[in-house]
């Protein structure tokens, strides 16, 4: 999955989803809607159509997940957001209306409508900052996605730290819970910070700086510290690591000259004997039964490193009758030998 750089206005990092208990998939769809709005900046429109096929091409994990996508669109049918919730400026509210569209009896995607005034949030290029959209998709929870988008706004300002009160932070992260603040911090906030530090280009920490009571409710003042912004590694760097790893394994393998089938390199996790995995042509980990495990070379490298560290995998030569392009990275035959057999 290609990493797309996405520019965003400071104001869009301060979003509150009003009276809406969103799901992880909802945030991913909303992120893609933001991308489409930004894409149409030079030709503002107040609606556009997004096909599920287009969405799944950009977010691989939603391939063949139309039922989940439809349920998400139904939840988001009249979603409202509030912008600049930290700012002293007047808050701005926007409503997004979603509608499923079908061709015949088959649902194909959705239409989203919104106020054209939202483009005014993009009218000062000097206040843009950039992030890579796929970092949002790497994160597993809506809370970490929303916290990342909020914090990334400070990348432009190059601030090392800032203060935020617990009620504002919970609103931004769309956390609705009757539990204590200590539980919420441990279960939601700290887990989100750990995931952001592991999977994105920023590293952050949080400190409690004080508290107050408002309407018999404890409000904690937090200091969020931005420890570093990591320079993003090129996708080619990760691909190169995978190629080197595969080449090293292939050098140690001896093939039988009498085997008429096509040998490919398969990896099996030792504790799961039925888990046969290969590295496909897109540098993704995929099971033999076409289930994608990782969605970017970076993720693949992370999983491979974990396997190596834990010594939790073994290599297997697996014979197949018919070759397809997905097996190119792990095929143990040369291109000339494949061509001789009529496969290229």
C-alpha cells in the first residue's frame, strides 16, 4: 500500500465528533473523506462519490468487507464535527451526510455531502503540516488514530510540549467511559501513546501536572511531551531489507533437479502448523489461502524482525502446480527456467 503524504490545516487537528460513538472503521473512512476533500482543494465541490473498490485499493484491510463498510456508513449518516475546540476563535461545526448507492441490487459505495465552506480551512498554505495517511491505517484503535491526528498539528509549530486538560483530551479521542480517570489513562490514553510510538513517525510521553474540580468532577491537567519526530524511512529501504533477507535464505537452499513442480519459499510459525505464509509480489505477508497479514513493507519488516528475534518460524519448500505473479518474490526458480516451462 503506497504511503500518501497528506497536508492538513491546524484546525483539522482539533476535531470533536459530536455525540457520536465512532468505531475504528469509521475513523478510517472519515480519514479517506478528508483526503478526498483536500484532493479537491483547487476545484471545491460539496459532494463526491466513493466506491468501495476505490476505498479498498487504498486501505487493503477493507477488501471484501462491504458488509462492515455499509454498517459504518449507516452509523455515520449524519455525523457532525466541531473544529478548533482548543482555539479562542469561534468554533465551527460541520455536518457530513452519507448515503449508500447501489447499481441494481448490489451496493457499490457511498455519496458524502458537506458544506463547501469547509474548504476555507485550507486557505493558508503556510499553516499546513504534513503526515502520511497510512500511519492512520496502521493504528488499531480509533483513540490512537484521533490522538495522532491531534498531536501531528504540533509538528508544524515545532513545539516540544503542550498542556491539555483531561476533559478536552477525552473529547478529542472520542472516549466515552464511566470509569475512573486512572483507569481511562491506563486503558485508553497510555495504550494509544504506546501504539503511536511503535507504529508512527513521532514519539510522545505524558505527565500529570495538576488537577482541579469542576461540577464535582476531577479534571487533570496533562503535559504531552513530543520527544522526537522520526524522519520517515523510504519504502525502498524496507523493500531492500526484505530482498536481502530472502536472498540470504535462498542461497542456503538446494533444489531437487527431478522436481517438475514449481518450488516456492514458505514460512510457517512453529506454534501454528497450518499457518503457511509467503511474501508476495507487493512485499506483504500473505497466507496460502489469500489472506493478507501485513499491508506495507514496513509492517512486513517489523513482523520478520519479531520472527527472527523469537525464533518462531521455519522455512519450507512448498511445491505448486501453477505459478502466478504473487509468488515472484519467493519463487526458487530463475526467470529463464520459468520461461522454459511457459510461465512468463
